[in-house]
């Protein structure tokens, strides 16, 4: 009988720790692993001459080659951009292969749910940090409280990928440790959540304005903004009847005020350009401000010392040529700028922070529990983000191959059969939550 083969699609920033963990487990369990990326040299660098497998380079949108590799696999792991998961998912369904991913279950994946179940396959999604560890750690708390007879009334879940204090040396108090495109798009869909029993909606333009703050043990006070549609998780988490329910993203308070200015200046606009080449940052920015009649607004931001420093740090008045491939929209230009300005240096450490706040009643008494995770990376490659995105996904693959996860259908990690062994394995790797109760 041939040994199990793990196919990992995508070798980007968030895949580093997943790759290393699965390489180690492949040797321990006599599995074989294939690492594939559109950039062959990147895949080979990440593979680093490990045993029990090899790296390959191919265009994931090449149907014939993609299907050939998926057909040979025992299990498929997609670390690709979310927009490409559906291509992979359809092939997994056609060739009866289980699929593991850290991304959200979107409408496309959901549309396959009945067929996935009918074919007794497992598509395990949302197995990263957020979504992923947030689900697992929250459900462990929720089930523990409910099993004692407690009734949860308030639920808040916060998570952020940040820069560690010792590497924080810019006025934004932020550097990029994950997909830069997602930073530009953050909040564009607005947010909807439950507050004091009422459904509350916030549009994109209001999301970062006067962001509320929260204190997390061992970390400075942080600001937060609500994520997308929190309401959809009330049923998922079995929390009907709660008065507050919100899932948020954590940032430094200065970041939120600065990003609010970026949004108001319409620098995240995805409206297509009709611009020739040979444009500098200064010309692009000045032309935009003038054409959109934003001069007075821009001047008002310059009166704010903190925001002035942030905008100056981005070099918006510098005569730096913009590469032609980024001259598609304000959003693509801004992304290019931020990738230079917010880049992690080799020795920089990032930091992942997560905290759940739950209030509940038990034996006619009110109780509060705060569960928090603070994890720092080692350097710009061994990041906390890559660790917390990659480890749970890799551990889910291992648990499946060992027969510990036997579910079928499209799932996220809210079942004890999934989260219990993975939270235990994460703790063994130093990913540990600390609790404060009252």
C-alpha cells in the first residue's frame, strides 16, 4: 500500500510554519509531501531539501497540471488566496480528496456542502488563526460554561496581528506579517453585530473612527473595530439570546485614527486608473487630492501631529517612481507603498493577540471570564502570524490522516472532536491561553 501523500498548494508568508510542521510529521509517520507554488524558487526555498517529499512550481490556474497533482494526493491543503480555493475544491470533489484550508467558508464552498457530504468527504475550513483558533478557543469556553449549566449573556472576541513592542519603531505602530492585500481591503464591507440586544451596523467610513479600546493582560491598551457580519456566528456558537455579540480586529489606537484618515482621503479606492506610466508618488497623491477636492480635508489632517507624522512616514510627497504594474487604482498604489514602509526587517518580531470576553449567569450569580493569548514571533520568517495560521491547519491534517477526525461534510472547527486535540497540540507548541475569572 502506498504511503499517504499531502499536497500543499501555496508557499507564501503564512505557510512557513505549516510547511515545517508537516515536513517533520511526514518523516515521523512515513507520509510523503508535495509543496507547490506558482513561484518554483519560493517553493524550493521553503522546502529547504527536507526529507519525504519535494517542491514543484506550476500555475494553479492550469487545470490539467492542478488536477494531476490533486488526483495523486491523499489530502489537499490550500494556502492559496481565497479567490482560488473554489478551483481546488471542485477538483477535490471530482477526485474524492479531502480539503483543508484556513480561509472562510464562502458561498462557493457552501454550494458544494451537500455533494461533499454525499461523497463522505471532509472539507475542513477556517483552520487558521482568525478564523480558526478563535473558533476553537471560544467554543471550548462556551461548551465548558454551558456544560455547567451557565447561560452566556455577553460575548466579545478580539484578535489582531500586530508588531511586538521591541520592534515597534514607526508612527503607525504596525508592520505587515500577512497578506498585504487584506490590509487594504479591511473593513470595506462594513460590519454588523449585536450590542445591548440591538443589531448595530457600521459602514466602512465609520469603522475606524473613534475606535473603542480594550486592555489585554501583558499588552498595552489596544483599539478594535468590528469584523464583517458577527451575527452569522451567533447560531454557529449556539448563543441564541445573548445581548452582546461581536468579533473584532485589534490595532494600536494610533493606527485606527491614521487609517480613518486614509479612508477619508479615499486612498483605498479601487476605482480603475486611466494613467500613463512614469508617475511618482508625489504626483499621484497631489493629483488625487486636487481632482477629488480634498485639499481642506488633507490640511485638517496635517494639523493633527500624530496623523501628520503617519502620512509623512508613508512618503506621500516624495518623488519616488511608482512601478507601472501598480498603477491600477489608489488601492494598488497604496498597497505598494505600505509593502515598502511597513516591511518587517529580518530581526523584527510580530505579535498575535487574541482575547475572548464572556459574561454569563450560573446559580443565579453573574460571572465574567477573560481568556487571552499573546504570542510573539522569532523573526521576519518565523512569525507569530505564520505560527498561528499554519499550526492548527497542519495539526488538523495530521489528526485526519491518523483517523482522529472522522467527520464528513463542510466543517469549521467548532466540534470538540476537532478543537480538543488541536488546542492540546497548540499548547504543547507554546500557543497557550490565560484566563481571568470573576
